[in-house]
């Protein structure tokens, strides 16, 4: 932690931020950073949702954490379409500021010791994925079955590249979704075709 100063804030989502100093001149290995973050998250009973490296006026390493997903008996099978307006609440406890703080403290030490962030100073931000959290893995689409989501694909599926509707689970390598509209219809989107997917905030 030599030369490292921490400060913290709570914004749209809970987060912990600390400034750090990179070393060396080699390129950034984001996969090694993800592996380090996953080691820390597992030790705290958490999981890594995503890791981002952004360069602008400052250099940001953003790590998004969440509770480990577990099967829920209250979520039904995805064999058929969900009823319009059906929403399945997230059954998992929310990420706290203390969770972010613990991961931030441990990860910052590893980043220094293993010299995983080369170059000048950077800011490490550890936060919850937020209400509009990104969906990355097959398990994410199953976990949030019944929630409203927006998905974009790299290439058109049918005649569209943008889909919004309720998630109906994941099976056979495809995300099932009941689309919004006057006539609800079910679509299946191959996981490898998805460019971006996020939950949609509902009030």
C-alpha cells in the first residue's frame, strides 16, 4: 500500500474507490487482473460481474461485484412464456459498501504486489453492478428470469438487432426472451451473438 491513498463515496450504486500507482511499462493483462479479482471475491463469498479498463483524463480500473448466484425454488422452468407483467424479484442480498471496501482493500494489495497495472497512476473502483446490471454469463439470464431486459446482437436475428422484453431463461446455448409489444412473442438469441445485455430498471 506504499504511496497509495484511499477515498470512498456512494453514488448511484455502492462503491469503493482508491487511487494507486502502476509500475513498469508492459501492457495491461486484463485477464490476470480478472483472475486476481475473482480470487478476492471468492474469499468473500462474492462473484465478479465484470472488469473494465478505461483511459481518459484519468485511468480507471472498474470491478463490479455481486452475490454468488444460487438456484431459487421460487423461479419456474423456462419451458413456456411468462405471463405479461410477471416480475421475479432478485432473491439475493444486495452488495453493501462494506463488501466493496473489503474487495477494494485486498485487490489493491494484489495489484501492487503482482504489478498488474503498469504505467502511471490509476483509480481502482469496486462497485455493485447497479439496477441496470450487465448480463454476461448464461447463469445471469437464468438467474434473472422474469426481469425486463434489453439485448443487442452483433448481427441481425430475424430482422432486428435490438430486443427488449422479459427474460425466460437460458437453454441449449440460447437466451429465451418474451418480447414487448401488442402481440407478445418468444425469441431465442444465441449467447455468442449477443453484443450487450442489461437489465431494465422498473419502477
